[in-house]
């Protein structure tokens, strides 16, 4: 007996979406997006690929009429020159996580910033200052979302950290120096993969920093309770979840392709379903 869902729903008219990253086996995007597709009863299918050559992969998707894709590590920056046009936020963040084939034109968007804004929305007025660990695309999106607030940027690679800190008027502190000081900041953000399932180091944020702050935001969403989140709970801090960021950026990407706008409750119910 064929798989009933595929047998009934996938046909020659099915519109194709995917995520491109390398590695990609850890990605939660296929189950989340396929659940959305099913809820809205669309004739779409969302897959995952780990190409070595991004340019060839994009040419292939275009040739076989893919509707769009999510772009993840390590391609979020390399995709920029392959796009025909990008929205204004992409110009600031310099990273793309969602593409849409609009006829012959490839459009690039960054929905990570929508995820960040949604995750911070309840607290934004109480956040005067922040410290971000990391200097990659996610850290850059955070800096754009918190533009004009004071802050500290901590990064392992000095040149990259200093460059981003300077661009957003932040103070740079090296990862090795970070345990030697205790800054007075409202929000701490982990924008590195540290704490993710499979990583050898569980946290890089000094405990003294956590004790002093008010809000802790870990962008890592797998596991949903990281070592950093555990410590934040232990010290009675307000925890901002990487899961909320993930679900909100996914909802925004989905609406880029479909014009449908799934609310956070729908996204949360999908998350509960696929993680239980
Ligand atoms: P990225 O561009 O590759 O940047 C990674 C950053 O983490 C770099 O600054 C890197 O430092 C630092 N880093 C990596 N491994 C480290 C280690 N072992 N110790 C200290 N620093 C380390 O990645 P990204 O796109 O910014 O994403 C970063 C993380 O954010 C992801 O891994 C993911 O966990 C999270 N994220 C979550 C969502 C969500 O929806 N919740 C969305 C996007 C990203 P160097 O400069 O020294 O290499």
C-alpha cells in the first residue's frame, strides 16, 4: 500500500520548496514547513538538500521551477551575489535565509530578523543595553534589530568581532577576557552554535554575566533548554526562547512564498507535535 499522504497529495502540479544547508540532517524546517503545507491544504512539498556548490544548486532549483527555499549555514552570505534583488533589511544584515523565484528573478530576504523581533517583542521597551556572543549572520541580524541600543559584542575571532562591534557602535570584548569583567547590561544573547545538540562546549557565557543581567536569549533551539537557559532559570532570569525565534522566522518565510500568515499559536502546536 503506498504512503497515503504522498500518494494522495504529490503530483505533477506540486510546487516545490526546500532548505539548502550543509550539513542539513539536523534541520527542523522540513517537518515544520510540511506541517504548514498540510494545515493550509496546499499542493506543495518541502525537501532538504546539502549541496557542495551553492551556485549549481540554485541553477538546478531554477531550472526545475522550485518556488523558493530557505538558506542556512554555511550559505547565508554566499547566496547574496546570486540574487537579482534583495530587500532593504538584507542590505543591512548582509545575510539571506529565504529566497523566492519570482519568475526569472531570484529575490532574497532575511526572516531571521522577524524571528528576533518576535522573540524580543514583549521585552523590547525594557532592554536598554545588550551583550551578544557571536559575530555571524544571526548576531548581525540582532544588531540591526537592536540598532541604537548600547551594547557589548563578544567573539572568538577578534578581527570579525571588532569589525561588527565597530559597525554598530558596540564595545568589543574578546571571549578570553569576558570572564574577567562583569558588565551591567539588561540582555545577554547567545548567537553562536554553542549549546546546540552535538557541540562539545555547552556554554560560553560567564555565570557572573548571567547573575547580573535581566533577560537571557539563547538563539539555539535544539535542544530547547540549553545549558545557558538552565543557568538563566536557576538565577531567576527572564528567558527568551530560540524556539520562538525559529518558529517566527519560519512563519515569515512561509508567508513570503504563499502570502498566508500562520500565527504563533499554529506554529507552537506544530512544534509540540513534531518534538513530542
Ligand atoms: P555563523 O554565521 O556561522 O556564525 C557563528 C558565530 O558563532 C561566529 O561568530 C563564530 O565565531 C561563533 N562560534 C562558532 N562556534 C563557536 C565556539 N565553539 N565557540 C565560540 N564561538 C563560536 O552562524 P549564524 O548564522 O550567525 O548562526 C549562529 C547560531 O544562531 C546558529 O548556530 C543557531 O544556533 C542560531 N540561530 C538560530 C536561529 C533561530 O531561528 N532560532 C536562526 C539563526 C541562527 P568565529 O567568528 O570565531 O568563527
